[in-house]
């Protein structure tokens, strides 16, 4: 396997090759380094330490956590909360649980460990 490692250690690309591939020319991979194959995807998810040859998980970026939160809001919460028929069919207690859940999602950025250590609220 070949990986491209940025200056900050972030693995931005990976190329896996088959050992029997005679057409593959590694000299065309400018800036890539050969590393032992792994059983997991490293590009976009890992940092690589060239001195030790080890990987570590990339810390979460604030934008990634916000993106995940926004996807949950858009696909799971808002179709219920913003739909008058669904919302009107709920009891006051059920509505409050959804309000609390939505507010907890919006408040994720206020958590002490944000963005590396986020506690996701439980969906009602």
C-alpha cells in the first residue's frame, strides 16, 4: 500500500495494489510512501508517524462534528418537528422530548470536550 502524508501527518490519499499487478509503476506515485498493508482505511481518517510507522486516529474537526449534527437535524429531527401533522399527533410530553433532543444537538458545540470528545444526545 502507498499513502500520501501531508506535513501535519494527515493521510490524505491511499493506493492499494495487488502484488501480481505487473502494470503498476510505483515511480509514478510522486510524494507517496510505501507502507505495509492495513486492514482499515487510513485516508481521511488517520495520522501517520513515519518515525514509528504507526497510525493514530485523526482528531475530529469542529466542522465534521457540526456536519454530522446538521445531517441528523435535517434527516431525522426536522422532518418530525417541522411537520404539523406529525407534531400535532404527539402528546405534550413527546413534543418536549423532541424539543430537548433538538436543543441538545444544537448545543453540542458548547460541550467542554468539543470537538474531540462529544457526547451525542439520545434520540427520543
